[in-house]
C-alpha cells in the first residue's frame, strides 16, 4: 500500500508539512490576539475543542482498511473494490 502513491509522495509530504506549520502559525497569531482579553485562555481552550470534535466525528465515518475488507470478503470482491477505489 505504501508504494501505491510513489509519484505523489514528495508533494503529499510537502503539503502536509506546509499545512501543519501554517496551522501552528495561525493558532499562535489567534492565541496572541485572544491573550489581551482577561479570560482569553478560556476562549482559546473552548475554540480548540471545535476542530477536535469535528475530527472525532469524521473518524467515525472513515471507511475500513483493505485488510478488514480482505478478511470479510472473497478475493474477487477485493479486486473489484480495489479497482473501483482507484
């Protein structure tokens, strides 16, 4: 499975690094803006829970991995699912 996206690997790694670093930068700027309020830390903590809850809800709806599908179905079904997915 790791060799499936060889041609996109560099782009995906660079994009991941850019998004993580950008998210940290904007979180720091937002925290600096909220730190001027007397109860700003409460807003920071409360607003940080929103993306975490959305990510948790998204994890519930993620499809199963191919190993789980392989255990559940026969080999021909695996080929059909693989071809439809990619």
